[in-house]
C-alpha cells in the first residue's frame, strides 16, 4: 500500500529525532511501552530499572492500572518479535534480556478486576444523573426558564451570546465625540515644531496638519522608527517625506500630540558619565 506523500512527510517529521530517544537515560535503566489486556490505552516510554526484581515491576504497574500483583502476569515482547513470560518474581528485567524499545504486556487474570469490561475507559458504563423534562421545567434557575420569562415580555426574544445591553442602554447609543480641533491649530501645531506623540512618548516634529479621514490629523516625522508610515496616508497619498525611511512617520489626532521645545531629540548617551564612554 502506497503512503500518501503528506502522511509520509508527517511521519518523517515526527520520527526525525527518534535516534536521540534514549539519550540522557541513566545507566541501568530502560524505556519500554506498557500494554494491558483490559485497556486500550498504553503507556509510552515507561522508565524501569534493569536490576529491579519482577515483583517490584509489578508493584509499579499496579499503581498505573489497578491490577493487583496477585492477578498480574507480565510478558516481555522484545524487538526481535519474541515474547517471554516473566515467570519468576525474583529475577530481574536484565535476567530476561529486556532493552530499550521493548514492550511489557500485562495480563489481568482477575475476573472481577476494576479494569474488566472497559470499566476504567468506557464512559458509557458510568452512571449519570438524568432529569426528565417535567422536573427540569419546574426549575427556575435554568436557561430554559430564563428564555421563557423573556418571551413573556417580548415574544420575539432570541438568546444572544456575548456582551448584552442593559434595559437602560439605548440600542443606538451615540459614540462619544472626540475633542474638537483647536481654533489655533495652525499656530499650535505649526510645521516644524517639536512634539511628543502618545501613547509611547514618541518624539519628532510636526510635518503635516490637515484633513485626512473623518477629521483633522497631524502627521509627525519621528526621531525613531516607531510609526507605521513613511508619510503616506491610508488613501495612498504622500503628505510628507520621511528621509530616514518607513516607520519614521505616523498620523495622529490632535489630542494625542503635545508640542514644545522640551521635546528635543533624546540623546541615548546623555546620562553616561566619562567613565561609561570612551
């Protein structure tokens, strides 16, 4: 059977590091897979001591699957395909020739085992509480009751998920208006004035003032590449130049710009002493 190229590629990706699977494993220890006669799930790469007696291995397995030691038979399935019954609890895994990548199969001989019949895996066997519709309808703290009560008020009520408006909120609540553009905007935000843009405390100089999209915007030529533009607006028109390149320009609202000589270019070495700089 030919494997699909995507399946083959996925397999190669997953198994690419298999040659390092046992790197770092302490001397005297191996990693094996563990299967169980009553369980579909399997334990992958369980770490076991080669010198631990089989009785100790059984005790460790008991903690994983609930099969008691007295009703547990272990079988070692080796890489060459052979299977060995681990018949003597006093012998060790080393005595039976176990190695990395082998598999230990647990046979549960207890007919009343907690794992028999899929009791540990099949959720269909778990008793569940069920409530008939008549009993559910009588409850007042249910979603069904809430919908029923809402439809008494509004027969067209439909349940909506996500943030809901309260009764006092208008469906067409007005969006808060932005502060108006100052009457002296041309003087206050004159071209070439030093400024600081927030958020972020980005410094630069005013390079444009005028209409852009839904109002008045200020174009700022930044000192550092902390913007999203090179002077080109969202309409594709060039409003000012950024000789330093993309990222050195931004368009912001008036309320986010502060102007003043105190916003001079920042000197990254201003706080260095003579001992900090050659």
